[in-house]
């Protein structure tokens, strides 16, 4: 078995969680680190045991020890850097969202197919163990036929969460770089991926997106309400987003409260955790037959989703198969995301499949 050599590109705050899935593995190893900030790249390389540091992406792509490139860069760079990596014969794991346009997504998929390399979108919400368990229970008929998916996100404040420098945030408010707003397009991609994972592809979308001032001249895309119909008969979804900066929310990570409810004709499932701890309930709850029951899940930290997402890609590269979030699936989620923004902008119902 060949050890997969990994190159991490982008050493921002989130890179620490990407590294976790490689710890203690003999079948994959971080061999190179790339960042325009050489000092930061050096610190990460030392911490992760990587022997090579690059400040230029093109030089990392020439490294014969690098088999897989992990792209942790601003969204507007995803397409170009993915295509370059494919041309260099590298497998690619690119952070969500896949790209900022459907045209770019098509180009990325075509580049990977032509080079015969794997392309996957790094998306952790679908690998979070309570969400994985919830899907298993849905497929096993634990709540009967699912009819409604309710998703919620709200912001908050905390004294114990991550400290993220302003330069890591500010580009997310520039639509050309982010592709859309930080709440709906950026963070929302997690929830849109989860909706696809739990209930299948979406047929049509209607959305209202308001704005909230957060800095002089800078607005956040919230509050918002998004309603959608899945392609599967009698399946619907609702997604609400709020900006509540005066709400104290305990978190070891970002202060985004994410909660999910799946309603079937026999019962309900509740996922009550991702990055924060807002309600004092178990991470996963089943209501059925008039009873509310906690569902034990051994691993419930947000970081566990990162670990399992990384391990999944390693296993696919070593043993064959397709990533859960391959290029084609990533494109469908991207179309869903873009349809939400198009609906809010035009005031009409939008079908994701029609976006090209």
C-alpha cells in the first residue's frame, strides 16, 4: 500500500481541523504545506511534521511526493487552482463551496475527468456523526416516510470560541471573492449539502434574504427564510437564518447555532449540535410512539466531522470507489445555493437544474 502524500494549500484557522484526520495514519501523510505567508506555513509544517514548505502553489504542484492537494483558499480561487492541480495529475479535495458559478463547476469536473483524478468537495456537515446516524435511521424507516426538513442557523457571541483574524473574514463580504453572502452562500452551503444528503436533490426554491449591518458599510445576509421542494414526492424543506449578535452561545469553534429537524409520518429526528451548544438536549433525539428518546452517538464534537471527512477521502483513494461529495454532487449543491440567491434577487421561484 502506497502512502498518499498530501499537500495542504492555505494555512488559515480551519487548516488545524483538516490536519486531524491524518494523525496516526500510515496510508496518508501531509508532506507539503503551502501559504503565501511563509512564517505561517513554517509553523504549520513543523506542527504537522511536513518536510516541505512552499509559498508558490505552482511549485507545490511540481512536487512528485504530493498525490492529493487540499485547497483551503478563498472561494474565487477554487476553480482555477483545482484545474491546475488536475492538469498536474493531482487528486483534489477542495473546501466548500465548490466554486462561485456553475460554469466553473463544469470546468472543474471536466478537468478531473480528463486527467483521470478524483475531485471531491470537502464538506463536514454530512460527516458529523449525529447526522450520519440520523441518515441511517431515516433509511431504516425509524421515522417512516420523511416529509419535512427544518434547518436553522443563528449567530451569537461567546468568550471561549475561536479567534479568527479580520483578514480571514473580510473577503467573505466581497461577493466576487465569496460568491455570495457569508451566511447564505458560504455557511449555508453546509446546510444545502446536508439537505441533499438527507432528503435528495431539490426541484425548486423560493427565498427571502434581508440584511443586517455588522460594520460601517458592511452587511450580513440575514435574517432570511428559504423554502424548497425536493424532487422526491411529498418532501419539503424550510431553512431560517438569523443574525443575533447579542445572544450568548457557548462554543469552542465558530458561534453559529445549527439545528436540524426531520419529520416523518411516524416520528421525528432532531440534530441539536454542530459548532455550538445552545439547547441543553442530547446531540441526537428521536421522537416516536409518543416518547422522546436520546439516540447515543459515541463521537459528537464538531471536529469529528472533519476527521471522518478526511478519512473517507483516504479510504476512497486507497480502496477505490467514489467520494460522497464528488464533483457531480458538489455541482447540484452549488446550483441549489445559487438558486436561493437568484430567488431572493428576482422574487420568483427558481429551479436549480435550470442554472447553467
